């Protein structure tokens, strides 16, 4: 077993330097908002953040290497980037809003990971600068900081693809990874603009529409008003946000094929069919159960459907007090948050394709057992045919990630159970941890500045490991503990 090599460290540091350089440009762009709204005191803190990030990047980029990053390097870079970028992002919030550092770090980890759980008590009292900063973190974080780096630096090669995969993406729209990420950003920007227009038509104030479209299409869930989307108490806005959230939960590959090939791709895609099947089943169950809470069928359907789509898309916009729902309703939403939306989108969770693979694995196993040993079993995944070895590998990968996902969910639940106030049930705790690890943002009321440091750190860890789909974080932790790479 070899120790970590100096060349490995240089590769990792150089890639982190590239990411920080892009982050410094993003922060500099954010200065426009305090200038527009006359919050000139905030300009200096964004300049400070941008300057520190740029100087740090120059130091790291002074370590030049010729070798392309491999998968092991990309995994470590991703895990570190999703801690370092939130850390730098705390500076404007810390100085402008005077929040404790741990709360700022929680807010930024929640922002960049697209979670939406917050330490802010009154979002409507935040400065415009910080309101937009929170939305911008989620908007960029929804696609990924590494994807942003590749698109701007136009870096080709296998190293770029390794970095692209490290944030949980596999499918490519074009053969070129640079072309793929540029197309992703174009699609993302188009849907964001359309979302702003749709919400504005529904009589949401323009500033609110801009921010909610950004955090909605990114399935992030941060809001600029108190009490999230429930503040508006508007069925029209509720139903307008559902297609925005759904768009963020659909694979970018499907979006591209819809636009360039045929809109019917949306309805034939395997993950989309599973998405609407799960959503429809959950809504039917919750709308019936919540009749006891809301009385009128229309109100029960409205609040149940919005929360289901918010949970399954991992957005976290909220229009109902979930704490008053019964335990079975909370469990259904928890399962939706654990499952999440489509792979290749902006969502968290285990992902629909893995749930489909686990289901297919059970079906294939039953067929193998029930049929004669000489029978040929067809392994079809949508329109794609898999060989037996490919099918076994896909199911094994889905099973491994799902198992690890549930293990870390359980660990988070066990930690929170020791410290949450007694009025919160086991169902509330499972809900909260599933929301954090699924990068959702729905809450039963457990999360807030009143939490202890241990609970805040636990949920931050769950957000981090959920955003990166576990393996990159485990590789980093293994490196920290053993200080070795496995070759």
C-alpha cells in the first residue's frame, strides 16, 4: 500500500485552485445586487470574499502539473470543494447579517448543496444582497461548482470527465464533456427565465419571482419571504411552482432531447414515468389521509400535492405545517425525499434510476429462480438491453449506494434523537434527517438557530454526503484517517 504521493497532492490542489478562481468571479458578479439596491456597505464584503478566493486560487494554481486528474483525484477534489466553497461563502453573511459562524456555515452548506434548511428566522428581513447570495448559491450549486468550472474554463479530456462524474453525473448530452456542460447551462438558464415569467404572471412580485425561479429550478428551496411559499397563500402560485420544480427534477439529457428531437421523450423516459407514478400514488394517499386535517377535499389535495412534489423533486418549498400531519403522512414524505428525482438532474436523494434498478433486480431474480436453468432472461432497462453481467453490475451499484445512503441516514437519526426536544417524535427526526441528506429543505420545525452545535454539524454532514452521493466523502475520510491512496 503506497502512501499519498506529492504528485497526487499537486493535482488536487491545482483543481481546487481552478474552482476557487471561478468562485471568485461568481462572488464578484454578486456585487451587482448591493450596487443596484444601494447597499454599498455590502460591496466591501463581497469584494473581500472575491479577493480572498482569487488570491487563494493563485497560490494553489502556482502548483502546476501535467498529469490529468483521475477518478480518485476527482473524488477528493469534489469532496473538498463542497466544504471549501461554502466556507468562503460564509464571509458576506457573517459580516452583513452578523450571524454566528456555525449558522453561516450551515446556511452556506445548505445553499450550495441545494438543501434549503435554514438558520434564518425571518428571510424577508435579510438584505437584498444576502437574499440574492443565498439564491445564487443554490442556482449554481444545483448544477454543480465543478460543472461550472468545466464550462467556463472549457477544459477537455478525460480529466474533465472524471471531475464531471465526481458530482454524481454520468450521462453526456454530446461526446464532448465541455459541450455537454455548456448545453446544461443553456437549458438551465432558459428554464430559469421562463420560471421568472410564469411566477410574475401569477402575481408574485418580480424580485420574489427571480429568486424563487432560481431556487425552484435548482430544486434548492431557499425563499426570500417568511414561511416559504406558504406566505403567499395562493393556489395559483402553488400550482405554477410544481412544473418549475418538476423541470429541475428531470434529467438534462431528457430536456435536451425534448427540445431538439421530440417532446414525447418526456413521457417515454423511464425515470419520468416512475416519477409520476410515485407522485400520483403519494398524492392520492396523502390527500385522503389529510382530509382529517384540512376538511375540504380541495385544500387537502392542494397542500398534499405541493408537499409531495416538493419532497420528490428535493426542492423544499413548503406551504403546510408538516408537524401537524400524522406519522404516516410524514413517513410518505420522508420516503419521497429519500427517493428523489431523476439522475442527471439537480435533485438529491437516492435517485429514481436506482430505485428502478432495485425493483428490476428483484424481478430478474424471481424470473431466474422460477424459470428453467436453460431459459434466457431478458434484462431490459427502458429501451436499453443489458447483458447479464451489466445487469448484475448496475443492480449491485444501486444496492450499494442505497445501503450506504440508509446507513448514514440512520446515523444522523440516532444523533438527533439524543438531543431534540421531547415534543418531536421519531417520525419528525427521520423526516428532518431525510430532508438534510436528500438535499430537500422541508422541515418539521427541528432545524433552526436554536439547535445545538452537534445537531447543526450532523445535518451539515448529512447534506454534504448526500450531495456527493457518499463515495467521494468516504474516499476523503479514508484518506484523512489512513493518509493513503489505494491504487
